[in-house]
């Protein structure tokens, strides 16, 4: 799978185009460039910048509705109380 495809999928998961459309567009451009170049030095520079932008986008991403382990424990406890 191409880097662009992987980055695009992560951007969708992070809702990055809603949060920071400019940074999302730059990330896709960098991913395309990374896929298109063979020069190791150029790839290293592009990869470093892509990593930095993706890190920033992850920090800006809205918190998901999936919850965490504590939410799961709370749901299980409530289910046990209802069934008792």
C-alpha cells in the first residue's frame, strides 16, 4: 500500500480535514512526494516533515466517542446491576 493511501486513511480517522484542512493537504502532498522519490536524502527530509505534521494533527484530533477501558468497565458494571 502506498504511503499516500495510508496517510489518507489516517487523516480520515483523525477528521483532520475538518480540524486543519491546510495541514491535512500538506500531509497528503508530502506523502505523494515520499512515494515518488527514490533519493534517500530527499525521502528522509520528507519523511521527517510528514512525521511532524502527522504528530501535530494527532494532537488536534477530536476525542473519539469509542471511550476507554474505564468507560468499558462502567458499562459492564451497569449491565450487571441491571441484570441483578
